[in-house]
C-alpha cells in the first residue's frame, strides 16, 4: 500500500470544533452528493440529527462526531481518485474487502481505517 493512512477522527470536545465539523460536512456535500441517510448510516445518528447538524441547530458530539469526522476524511480521500458523484454509490455498495459490508456500515462500526486503506489503494494502487 502507498502512504500511511492516518486516523482523521478527533475528539469532539468543544462546540467550536464540532460546529466546524458540521460546516465541513456542508462543504463536503457541495462536492459529493451524500444524502442525510448516508451520513446517518455512517455516524449512527438519525436523519433528524443530521439535518440539525447541517442547519447548525444541533452540535455533533461524542461517537457520532468521531464517525462524522471519519466519513468526511474518507470522502476527501476518495475525491482524489474518484468522481464525486459516484462516491455515495460506492459507500453504499457491499465491498468484498470489507467482508461484504458497505463502507458506511464499516465506518459506523469503527472500521474507518479499513475504508481509508481501500481509498488509499485507489490513489496509490499496489502492484504485485
């Protein structure tokens, strides 16, 4: 595999940091057509909560904030090698390298590093 994949998730300790996280989600959705359902599936939050994040009326906190950070990081890596409009389809598709789970399910269960590694392989394919 190419470059080392770093875990982009951070502790959601402050409202400022987590509001910025919600803003990052808004900016990501301007480029990648993620639905509120997609975000909810990856974070464990419900769609009403995701709407609240996007409206800045609810602050992402705790584990959902960590998963949101991971989802954003994964999508940003995928944008390097993939057309943004196909990213949601890939995130919702069962992937053999993830044991038949979707990338969204894998992120939701704490498997960000596995999804990030696959995204990294899209950028820097390994040759055998």
